[in-house]
C-alpha cells in the first residue's frame, strides 16, 4: 500500500478512473447477448423469434426485427405494436453504447416509467400507447441532455410534469397527451421545440408565453387551463372580474354599482354574452362539420375508403366572394388581391370565378389538408388540394416554388395547374385522373380494375414510377427531397396503367414539424434516428412502394398510429434471408412461373432501396437502371409490358397520346392520404338535375 501511495498523482488518477469507470465503458456482453437478455425480460415475445443465438443482431440483411443498426452497431430499437409486456431490462440496454432511440409504442407495458434516464446518450424515447402509470420524478430528465424527442402519450401517468424537461436544450418534440398529469405546465423555452401536445390531462393555470406558437389542439381537454390558446382569460388579481367563457371580456367594478341592481345587470350582460357565444360557436361548429364529413368513420390506415356526400351548404358564388371581402375588411389577408395563378395552361385556362362556381365533392383528408373534386361549368374537372400547413415561405417564395413545379413535363409526373395563395391556407389545382390511385386499385377494389394488376402491369407501373422519380431527381437536383411523399396514395394511374406521380416538391413549403408528421420521406430510418433527410430518403420510399406492389400488402410504414398494415420491410427481409421469397408475392401474381425470376430480382431491389442503412441503398439513378434491366429481360417474355417513351419525353407529346386523353367524369377517383370509398350515387353529370345551385366550390373553401 505504501508503494502505491508513492506513485505520482497523475498515475493514481488514471488508475482510479480505470478501476471505477471501466465496468461502464467495457461491456462484458456482446450487443447480441444484451438484446437476448432484454428479450428474456419481456412476456409475449413471440414476435421477436428472429432474435436468436443462431445469428447476430446487425449482420447485413439478417438484422433482427426492430433493431436498427449503423455500421454494425445497434443504434435504435423500434419494437412498435408487438404485444410486448413485462419489464424493460435497462441493465441490458446499458450494454448498447451506440443506442440513441428506443420505441415501445403500442405495447402492453405497465408500472412506472423505466429508468431510461440511466441511458444518458438517448436522443429519442417513444412510449406512447402503453399502460405506464404513476408519477415521473421532477429530476428524471436531468442527466439526459441529448434528448430531442419524448413521446409519453396515451398512458396513465399522473402527478406534475417534470420540471427537468426545461433543462433539455435540444428538445424538439414533447407529447404528453391523454394522461392524467396535473398542476401547471412548466416553462420550456427551447426555440427548437416544434411539436408539443399536453391535451386531455388535468392541467391548470396560465399557459406560459413560451408556448405561444402552438394552437388550441395542443392544450384542449384541460378545463383548468387559461390563456389565449384555449380562449380563456386568466383571472387577474385586483378589482377586475374577467369573463372566461368567451373571447369577450366584461369589466364589472363593484365599487361603481349598487350592490343589488348592479349585480343583476352584470348577470344579465354575462347571460347575453354567453348566449351569443354559444350561438356563434354552434354556427361555426356546424359549418366546420360540413367540411369534415369524410372524417367520420375513416380508418387511419387509409385502406378502408369511401367518399363523402357532396357538400350542400347553399352558399352562392356571390356570397363566397363577399366572404373574401369581409375577411379583408376584418384585417385578414383575403384572396381578392391574390387571384388564381395558372402555372400550367396545357389543360386550359380558368380563373377563380370558374372555380368558385364549380360543384365540389370531398375526395379525402390528409396530413397536409383536404382534397376536392371540382366540376366547372364548361365541363372541365380538376382536383383542388386545400393546404393549411404551407407557411414555411411567404407569398413570393411560395409562388416561385409552385411555378417551378408547374413547368415540369414528363409522362409520369402530374404537375400543378394553378394555385391560390392566402396566409391562412393555399389551394393547389391539379388535373383530375378518374381511374384513381394505386392505393385504391391495390387495396380498395376487388373488381375489374384490380384484375388488371397482373405481373406485367405491376412491372410497368414500377418502371413508370422509377422514371418519374429519376426525372424529379434530375430536375430538382438542389432539393434534399425532390419528391418527399412517395407512396401508393400519391401515385395515380391513367387508362393505360401508366403511373403519374403527385404531391411532390412540397418539402420547401411545409414547416419541419408538419413535414415530420405528414410526409413519408420523414419516416425513413435516418430521419427518425438522426433527423436527417436526403435524396436517399426518396429511395427508401421507392423501396417500400416496390415491396407493396409485389406483395399486395398495405405497409405499416405508412401509418402513424401503429394499428394495421404489415411491417413490409422486416417481412420481406426475413423471407429473403430464409430463401422463401415465393411466399411473400401477392397471390394474384404469384402463379406466373415464367415471371418468378423477375419478381425475385425486383423484390431484392425493393429491399435494397428500403435498407435501414443509407450507405447500402442505391441512389435513384442506380435503382432506376436496375428496374430498366429487369423490364428489358421481362419484356422479351411478355409483349404486354411493351416499351415506353424515354425519361425526357415532352408533355405536349404526352398530351396528345391516348394515355392522357380526356376522361369521363363518372369513373373512380382516389385522392388524399386517407382517401376512402363509398357506394357512388352516380357521377356529377348523372346527378345534374338533383344538384343544388349552392353546391359549389366557393362553399367548400370559404
């Protein structure tokens, strides 16, 4: 011992650090062993059968279900909706030094929140949709300085919201809705916080000013809260009494009134104001309800589809224009000065009055807004997307971006025709494609149209999608996301089953918060883990879409609620690793023995494009080249696949071809991320005699 004490102080410090810190930094378990220990702590873990001693957690295409890897290191766990329960073994997770995100959404875990605060390097925690309960210690998050995303919604947590959340300087998303939190909302003044929700709790008091950028939906369902966002004025200390039941405040000073007569007058005034507030609120709710007819009964997975009844609010065109003038008089920016701007006149020229007079029908509601079919007086049919979340740039920037998109010309791209700008919302006008979306033909229709989707037709669709994506990536080279929202509901099919890509190029227009919630490219693993998107995020979307087309399964990757669908990537990768690819093909096409080789090649390409590691994904150019190679080989076997124009064919040549001929008005449609179906009551032309004069587009957008 004496000899040890004689050592230089620097050496003593090094020895001390080694003795005390080495157990934390040098793990005795491999990452695979650590994950197997974690699995043992779960009950109902049959969904994790791929976690076995016969393989390793990060080994190429045999990555374990729900395990995200980067350079052969475990960086994330995505164990969503697997029916897991039991205990989450935090000691096992301590042996994963690269772990940065954990997701246990929509499982069956109970008890207090696990000690994730022992994992100081975590950037994201997703625990929504479980049965966790109890209080969270005020200092729980103090040692988690790297946290960016916290989702604890839909549990049974109670007590106060931990004050230590205010210490997280990188916090971007905080979701605590649908719990039993009580007390005040702590001040969280992080400028990067862009997604926040504490609705449906038991909170009270004034909403801090740092949350001014969040709207009513972030705070609803807390009767004790007051502030501008919830339409209640907080009580003030002093002599003034403030009405909290409406936006109108009444100052009643007791020292200026007779105690009896004054009180009666004050109560009468309050009663009148309350009645007026109720009447106005009822009228607004009734008006809003007519916009949301599609919303009732829709499944969030977007598969079970129907279209709402035609809007029949009975507002004439003149009244629609008067509402615009009234908005201007009230200080709001109205469309009087901002007319409909045509950015693509190939399909004809029309103006805002034509659109206002058009018969309107709701087609779908999506994350970015609502979609309508509008039939104008001259018979021209268009689709109008009513966007409320496109405020990332001002008027000039918005116009520049939409004009750029309107100039695009390609056989497999559907550019916008016109736009209308208001600060509160924007309208984007597109050509109407009657046959509908690929989503509908794959999952919503088992009639003649679905029967068209044999193997040659699906390969042709994949080729067209690839060509359209290659064109967008070539024409929008400076954009991280030339498309940004590629999925089957945004691919429309012309009468010859030639695909048309829609809803592309929105990334520069949409706020980051809304983009994360609504655009599919932001569901790519690199976005979820590292908040990073790139052109390869579009490649990921292409991969998922290819797998959807081949398997006929609706991908759970499209969903936000964890209910329904198939984790299509994990399923296909597992089949490839076990050499049972034939089992995953849609039975509608699996019987084609001569095409089995081509299907297998395309399946492998889809899996490669959707690879969790961006470095292993091909770029868009390489992916499209591989598709073209498959088409060339298969085309020699089947003339139905045929040839198609090159990637640079002009729009004018296309417009004269049969693939974009004028369409009848009574064929199926399928627009919107959550577009749905109903039994059609006939086309607009068939309903002509029964359509009311007020059944116009001005009603739908006012």
